[in-house]
C-alpha cells in the first residue's frame, strides 16, 4: 500500500472531525435528490417539446466494443447491451474491433461467420460515446491481439484528451477456469 492509502491512518494527516448530523431535512450527509433528465434541459424557444422527446435527446450512449472469434464474447456483449438498455436514459451500442487475421487463417481455424449487423469500429468513432464497455477473450493471461491492436490505435485520442472523463469498464472470458482472467484485468 502507498503512503496513507492503507488501513493504518497516515501520521501526517489530521483525522477528519466527526460529521454533525442535524435534523433529517438538513442532513449534511444526505445528497440532494437527483433532478430528472427532463427537468435538466430547457428549450426556451420550443414549447411543443414533450418530456419523452427530451429523454430521447439526452440518452447517454455506451459503446460496447468487443472482439470475439468464436462468438463467446459476442454473446456476453449482447447480454451487456440488454443490461445497459434496461437503464432509463442510457443506450448501448454494439461494435466489433477490426480483425487482424487473414480470411485464410480464420478458415483454417474454423472460425464461424460473424454477425454483419454489428458494425466495425474505428478509433475515431470512440469520441461519439459517453462511456465504454470493452469485451475480449483472455489468451494466456493477456487480451487478444486484435483488441490490443485496436487500443494501440487510440493513442492520438489520448494525446489530444478526447476521451478524458469518459468512464469505461470491461469484461473478459476464457475457455477454462483460472485461465488468466485475473491477470488480464
């Protein structure tokens, strides 16, 4: 553990004073109630906009970007999308990273045809998202080379700060228990 980050308090920091709890209406520890999305946006010149239209305008886009050779991670990605779509005001969009292997190599490995309804993503497309979920198989404790190549292609976006403040998560899969998921993470 680093300095002051573990279970033992740092000797250099003063302990925090205990919070004073007032009556329930003015409790300093209770955050204010969230404002509904429809109340956060105002259109002063348009009085015909309905609250459902406002919700549609402000939907957060979560890109679910994955690589799947045999369809296992694709199945996980589709289930992630179902979960993301179940949250009000949030929409999940599925994207596949570009394949780096030749068609001949894929045929030799007996890779099934991919779902052409899921578009391929480029690094430049990432700036359109409000957040990300990345999914990929684990191979010997590392991510698949196709996903690594995609992440490597995003260097300019990071340099220019175009992905700053966008939350991200990931999910991994492998064919065996203890097959390297923890080291991939």
